[in-house]
C-alpha cells in the first residue's frame, strides 16, 4: 500500500508602500492617484506529487483585500479586483492585519468566498513593504474527485472498490466494480461529485482477483476547492508494502538483538524480503 502525502497552498504576494503623513489608514478609494502605489497580487499554485488536487485558474476569481491596524477592530475593505491582479492601497507605517478572500465571478454579492488567507501582526515600514499570504480552500462547499488507476494485468485484478475516508485506514464498505480491460493495464476510475471542500480526505482502493481475494490496497490523499475537480492518475505495477518491526526485550527496545524478520509473498514464495534488527525499529 502506498500512502500519499499532500499539500495545498496558493501564495499571494502583496506589495504595499507607505505615506509619510500622520494618517493611520486611508481607504484606497479615497487616496490620490499620485500617492497610491500599485499593489501587485500574484498567485502561485504549488502541489505535492501524487496527491489529487484541483487545477486552479486564479484568473476566474474576484478578490477583495481587508486590512487594518492590528490595534484596531474595524477593517478597511478594498475594491474588488480581478484579471490583472492589481490593486492600489495607501498605508502609513504601522503593524497591520490582512485578509484576502477570493470569490467566484458569479458571486456578485461577495457572500461566499472560495479561497481565503490572512496575515496578522505584519510590520509595515518604508523598508519593509511586502506581505505574503497563503490562500486555502474555504470549507462548506463541495467539489469533485476523479482518480484513475492503471493496474498491471500481471496482478490479475478483476474488481475494485473505493471508499472516501477521513483517515488512511478503513474497511472496505464500497461496491466492487469490474475493471475496464486493457492491453497492458486494466483501468478503474473513482469519481465523486460531493466531496467536502477545504478538508483533507483519503480515497482507499481495494483491489480483488476473480475469486474475490484481496490483492492489494492503494490510498490517495485528496483536497478539494469548491466547484472544482481534483484529479489524479496512478499506475500500479505490483504489490508493495511498508512494514515496521519493533524488537523488545523485557519491555524495552532491544536495539542490538540481531534478529531477522522475513516477509514472504504468499503467491510467490521466491519473493521475499529479509530485515535485520540493528536498531529498535526495522522498516522495509
């Protein structure tokens, strides 16, 4: 079984320049064009290998920036911006809190953000005027997950079931479905259109042979943005495993025991792995 890690973030770089006047905060809509500096907002999507993530087209969203002095309670709200990802703000030196929300362009009332991120206690001065904000998916929505397995025909897998889970361990409660026969690989695709957004989920695959014996399992971690599809394709060429053995003597780790553990493939006795205990834990 291979367990996949995942990571999801969108990096927003906000560049702020300050006024030398004594005003603490000036709404950007009221700032003179001569004093207001352009705030360049750039987004970079970074994914982790082998994780089902959405393809995010950031130009499809409308953004609003909220900002305030950290000592204050009321935020100033920027005008909505999109497309060129530019906004103008005028700020005096101080310590600020920032929040960025991204909305679908169809959400003209800006009632339901899809992505959000914040940075608090950011010191703004003439020599420090960059704020980096990580955006993540907002919970409460749903998206789609589509994962395709290419399964080597040598494994003789005829049926697969899949379970959406909150953890990497779960029993098979899915429905076995026949694979689609191919030349070198057989194919199975899991799709779910109602996956909660903004939370980490796992899809656990159970692969069976024609006698309904479990051949192997596979786990894919997924992360969904509301309204988008998170997809992944993985090729399974053979069964794999991860094993950890702890050798103890009288209740404590026996790190120099020299003991060996041999794992044998039950369908091929020549396929073995031997692990020698040289430390408290031994892993394949």
